[in-house]
C-alpha cells in the first residue's frame, strides 16, 4: 500500500522536475497542473496526495471511482475521467466527474451533453486525439478533429477546454517530442479556427512529462511517478 510519506516525497521530486523542465522552456511552474492518476490505488493514497496539496485526480473506470467517491465525500478536488467511456456509463460519469478528458466522438459528446443537461451542469471536456499510438484505439483521428470540434457548437452543456493525447510509449522520451509538438500545433490551429482559447493541453505521463512541458503541456497526468507501480 502506498505510504503517505512516499507520496509526498515522490511529489516533491516530480515538482522539482517540472520546475526544471519549465525553466528550460522559459515557462512558469504555475502554468502546469499535476493531474494525479489514482486508478487502481485505494482512497488512502488519494487522501495522502490530497494532504500533500494535490487537487486534481484522474481515474479511468467509472465503476472503480464510484466505489471510491463515496469514501472521499467532502474532499475538495477536481475529478477527471481519462478513460474510454462506454455509452451505458455516461450518465454516471457525468454525475461523478468534474471533467471528461477523453471525448473522442460526436456520438459520445452528444450523450455527455444530454447527461449534463439532466444534471443541470455545464461540463468541461477535452477532446482526446489519436496520435498514432499502436497500443490504443482511443482518441479521434486527426482528420476528424475539425468536424468533432465544430459539433460542440450545438452542445450547450459542454465546454470544450482543450486537447489530450497519449503518444506511443517510447523508451527514450525525447522520441515522443514530435507527438507533443503535434498536439500543440493542432490545438493552436483549432483554437484559431473556432475563435476560442482552448487553454488546456493535457499531455505527458510519468516517463515523458518533462518533454511534454517543454512542448507546452498545461496538465501532466502522473500515476506511477506519484503512487508507485500499479499491480
Ligand atoms: C494510467 C494513465 C496515465 C498515468 O500513467 P503513468 O505512466 O502511471 O504516469 C496517464 N494518462 C492516462 C490516460 C492513463 O490511462
């Protein structure tokens, strides 16, 4: 089980590395938010991370988080859904999570919009883009991004905040750089096209977040780097 002290220590190291990467890129650390990916870890680990002042958490299974959420009542945090969302879980997800970071089809976006309307909330979301990662099918193809993003204009209960991607896992994180660059360019392009800011670029995980920050990440999604190995 994850120890409070080790999570705090891990966080300190992550923060140092974020500061160094930001420094190299001439960016301020305040521009970069850590989303702690707590999937598979117990609520105690989330509490420990929260005590260490983390306020953003990501989970990839609705059912798993449903069980945890009741034990986390009252905890002041923003809960991100980062996984593949099945149609029959959309309502529950909209109820449980504060942001959906993995919207990858207009069909899903429409269902989210409807569920958000029922919950009487405006739901912030990210579009997930598929950047040639062979190990996952999740994410909208680059060619379909424009049509998906334009579809949001008819979905008043969703607020498109930016883009997310999971590049291929490459042993040398430096090799992931072109993917991060690409995601930033797609965001800049789309932002211009839609005439809205799209401030969020969620990219970079435990093994490659420094490169992602150098390329403009505003959110890094860190799991093992904070909580240790997942079993
Ligand atoms: C699990 C996961 C992460 C965290 O990965 P680590 O390598 O443990 O940091 C980040 N993003 C997504 C979408 C994930 O599913």
